[in-house]
C-alpha cells in the first residue's frame, strides 16, 4: 500500500532529527556525546547547535529518523551518565543524561 511505501522510503533516506539533551555538564561532554552518537549510529552526522544552561541542542542526520535514533540511544552510556529518551516525535527527540 501507499503508507508502507512511504514508510520504506523514509527509512532509507537520511533525515534530520533535532535532539535536545538535558543534563549536559560542559562543552567537552557535549563534544564527546556527538562522537559517541556517530559511533552508535553508523553513518550519522552530528552538528552541535547550542549548549546553554546544561541543555545541548544537536542536529543529527540519521538513517531512519527519530525512531531509529531513540531506539539506539536510549540507555546508552555517555561517560558516567546514561541517556534516557523522554520524548520522540517526527524529526525530534528529547533526552536526558542521568
């Protein structure tokens, strides 16, 4: 059907996901996180937008979009912190480092 066709095409294309990360202590943590995301998600490209008051905003280009990103990142370790995905929407993920 039409829907599965669209879904399949979307999964193949890289899509932009705006990722908000709470609990980022400092710039170094944010940089390391970007590198780790690129390792966890083959072919992903992370661009850091802003880091302010412990909240980092990243643009992530990823195969499969927000769902795939959230699935792979939830409960991943970033240094001593563990990522927790709080919200997933098309093109958007909100997560926290605990």
